């Protein structure tokens, strides 16, 4: 199943940070994206796909999760990535 959520957490001010597998299940390499869903917790949650802040490839879900989770776990890293991409 493509677009599986590998990691998700709410930010203190409302949006959700998530790591989403973008490659089809069972394909190699596994590709995943780190993104911020600003619609989380609203009636419009789950519609559309936010732009990726980072992407990673690896041989497994665990590998890409290990590469992206340090950034996803830190509010300051997420804010930095949003600023660098002009999304905040």
C-alpha cells in the first residue's frame, strides 16, 4: 500500500509532523518523505498531500525512518526546514 504513515506526531501549535512512505509496499528502495500537515485536527485533515520537507531512500522502512526521524522529532529542525523551503 503506497503512502503508509511510518511516523506521526502533533506539534504544540496544531500541525502534525509525519514521515510517509511514498513508494509502493514491497518495492526497493523504499522512499519516504518528511512533511508537515497543517490541516491536522481540522475538518479538512487528510485531504491533499503537503510538500515534502525532506526525502530519504533506503532498503527498508526502518532505514528511511532512522534517517528522517531525528528531524521529525525536533520542533526546531521542522521549523528550520519550513523556513528554508519558504513554507513559513
